[in-house]
């Protein structure tokens, strides 16, 4: 089961690089959706790997994660992309190839970092820590190198995916209320942010955050 | 008890959403605010009301300790004042629909209550993030291009910052796992002294929490959303932010600090906090000099006072009583400042000192309170912040940090000069000939809450009542590791 788990985590890391290198926003949304849904599967694998069927709470949390990250949130994002009727290209500050290289370097860095920090002995799938760090870094790269409001939201989602993956190491420590609360926060957050991006689009006739420069000293 | 305090605002938010009249709806706010204040008084005073029985062998999810009580008191006091003020304010703003605004305010109150009661670092995070989302529509209330920009910056910077705090929270739990212990997010479990823990993971966790919750508090250099949000949002929202949102973020961060210092890393934490605190004060002072927008000026004052809290925490035991008192005095005084600034803004239809002059003549009460609250917040006797700032300064000498004390004094002086110039321009002189005349005059609803908060500020400067002093001592001992 650990091999299967590691395979999924490697796919998650490869999806990071795809997200960095893709120019159509709709495709990036789809990539991040697949990544989110895959992450929802991880807790189930961890449980089967540890022997014994997962409890109702674990099943519910995993189901909610897959539904939200894989379906509901991408649907919201696609809607605001449609209603914005903007040029559906990413328009990055840093070109696609350099940002993929940056992401790859970040992934390598994450591997070195987690190796040096030391990891818990009793954990299955030791790739989780570096993969989570790498995903967080890629989220940051997207957040800081893209101009469009919606692209920055995608960066935030990738960042969240990375943190969610790290949470997998702590399934027994996180109370059910907290896990569901975090997912609800994420969902409402994307919902509220997408309302604001729509307002940006109406008020400024674009989603380019470079237009948001009125407020400064 | 806890559930009643959390559900009351949520219930009233639902009631408010069902009331069709834009005029009557704001009345749910004082019901929630005063009801919450009464419940807070009960939770603080009645013996046994502060704890929830946990299942045997498990750590409780909710329970009110001394630091939670201090924060709950600040939030509840400031919110109660704001809830009465908001009725008067929304009467002047009938043209804007207020359904979402009221739901957002009440949602914040519920979230802040959860943070105060939470004994689980994960639950704390969930509630803080919930308040971020609940307060975003408040900034957006004026529905202008500028308010959209401010809301966007607040949401993006705030969400990313708070995401880092979640990563930090996970790191703390993972640090115990790497150390060979049982992973847990429970504050009580993490505070057990001598528990095995991985120091490198704990240090990274602390830095992430400092950046994450520091963003929410508005410490420099993560403060960039603050002047925009405070400048564009209504004054009452500024009061809720500067008195409430920043205080609960400070509480969330305090819990990290306690966990890290119990693990023997207090020296590491202290260096970071002193650096961060002094930097925030310096940045705030720099941007306050020559500030022409008096609401943005207040935002920088908030940055400054978050820096002061960090310094107090970094100085350790001798300054902790002053730090806990400062959370209270700063929150209450900021309430007066933002609410009176809101009144002045409305009377002149401008927040730029080019148009706003002679507020003492046009609005004697609000103008006078604005001036008095400025004197209070900059640490002039006989007001509350003087006592808390002086106590922190004493702590700096007592803990052997004379250089920190010197820098602290210099920055306080710079802020006094910078802020004073703007405040005096606003209040003194005559209103310009071409100033717009507006319908706003100070009324009972938009003035009485300010007078009440100002009275508390003054009272705390003259004498800290013994039950409160005992609570603050208990809180300081909890933070300092003697309890």
C-alpha cells in the first residue's frame, strides 16, 4: 500500500509543475482540482495501510475533501472565469519555463530541507513531508508571479493543498470538528474571494491586480 | 456556557437576516452585544462557569483560562460599545443594504468567542479563519472601487498569512511526533513540560505562527493590508478590527509562545519578538509622520501597538502584567479613536486633513474625545495606556534590556509627534470655508458608547480594580510559566 501511496504523492508533485507550466486558466483549474481530489484519497490509503477499515469519520472527511477540492471549488472558479469573460491566458510575470524550473528547484529544496529536519520514525510514506513543502512553495510561486486575481486564488488553493497534505501525518491528532471546520473555511473562503474577484472585474473591467493601486502612501 | 455565548450572536445573525426592514434590522446588534457582555461578566465572575468537563482521559476542546478571559473581556467590551454605535451609524447609512454587514459583525463575535474559549490550536485556527471571512464584507460596505481594492488585499494577504499559521500549527504537532511523543493539537497536551519534542520543527513552527498570526495582528512588514482596510471601512469596523480582530490573533499567537517557551525555547522566541516589535514601532512611526488621512494614521497606530505587545512578550516575566493590561487598554482606547474618527469623517464627508479642520468647533464631543483618546493612546497620564506602557518600560529595565527600553521610548516619542501633528490639525482651528456641510451631528447612539469607553480608559489609568488585577496577574503567570 505504501508504494501506491508514494505513487499518488509523486503524481501530486508532478501536477505542481504542470500547474506552473500551463497557460490556459481553465486547464490550471482542472489540474488543481485533480490534485485536490487525489489528496482526498490519501487518508483512506493511510488507514488501509495501517490495517483495519477506516471509521465513519475518516470516510466522511475524505469524502468531503474530494467533493470540495475536486468538484465544488473548481466549479466556483470556472463560473467566475466565465462571467469575467477575460482573456483566458495566465499572463505571468515570470515565463512558463522559468517558473517550472523554479518549481523544480523548490521541490529539490523541500527534499533537502525535510531530510535535514528529521522525520518521525513511525510514519508510512515518508514522501509526504517533502511533497507538502514543495506544494506550499509552488503555491507561493503562483501567488507571487501571476497578475490576474483568479490566478492568485489558484495559487492560494495549491498552497492549501500542500498544507492539507501535511495534515495527513496528524490524522489522529486533528479532531473531526477541526478537520470539517477547516474544509468549510476553505470553501467559504473561495466563495467570498470569487465574489470579490467578480466585483473587481465589474469595477475595473479587468482582473489584473496591477489595476489595484489607488491605495498607497 | 461557552455554547450559549457562541450561539447567541449566530442566532441573532439569523434573526437579522430574516428581518426585511433595513431600518429595524440593526437593533439585533445591541441585543447580541449587551447579551454577550452579560454572559462574559457571568463567565468571568461566577465560579465554575469557565470550564467544560471533558471526557475522561481526553483533553477539553473548550475551556476558559486567564488569558482567554482577558481577551474575551476586551472583545466583549469593545463589541458592546460598537453594537450600540452601529445602530446610530446605520441610521445615517440607510442607502446601503446592511443585511450582510450585520451578519458579518455577529459572525465575527461568534468566531472571537470560540477563539477565547478554545483549548485546541486547530480549533483556534478554524475560528480565526472564520473571522477573516466574516469581516471581509465589513470592509466592502461602501461598495466603491477603493473598498473593493482594500477588501481584496485584506482577503488575499489575510488568507495566505493565516494559511501559514495553520502550517505552523501542524508543525507543532509534528514536532512532538518527531520527538517520539503522541501527536496532538491540544494546548494542554502541548504544554506538558518535559514532553519529548523536536526543537528544529518547533522553531520553524514558531516562525510560521509569528508570520501567520502576525499578519492578522498587522505586525510590520505584514501590515500592508491594514491602512487600506482601516482607511476604507466604516469607523465602527475599524474599532472592531483594532480592538477585536487583533486581540484574538494575539491570543492565538500567545498560545504558540507558551508552548514554545515551555519547551525551553523562550530565549529564541524572545529575540524574534523584540526585533519584530521594535521594527513594527519604527515602521508605524515613519508612516505616521506627515500622514494626511487620519483613518490611515489610526491604522499605523494599531501597527505600533501590536509591536508594543510583541516587545512586552519578548521581555518576559517582568513585563507580562503590563502586556496583558495593554491588550485591554489599547483595545478600549482604539475603540474611542476609531468611533470618533468615524463621526468626524461623516461630519466633514472627508478624512483628509486638507478638508478636516476645527473638529472641536463643529463636533465638540467627538472632536474632544478624539483628542483625549489620542493623548491616551500615546501614553499620556492619567489614562490606561500610560500605566500599561510604563509597566512594559519598567519590565525592559528589570529584565536587563536598557537598549530596548531606550528604543521603545524614542519610538513612542516619534509616534507622539507624528500622530500629534495630524490630530491637532483635525481638531484645532476653524473649519475651512469651503468645507462641505453635512447632516451629521453627535447623537446619543453615536456618542454615548464613546463616552463609556473613554471613561473605562480613564478609570484604568487611575486604578486597576483588584479582581481585574488578579486576573491579569494570573494571565501573566500563565504566559510566564509560573502557573
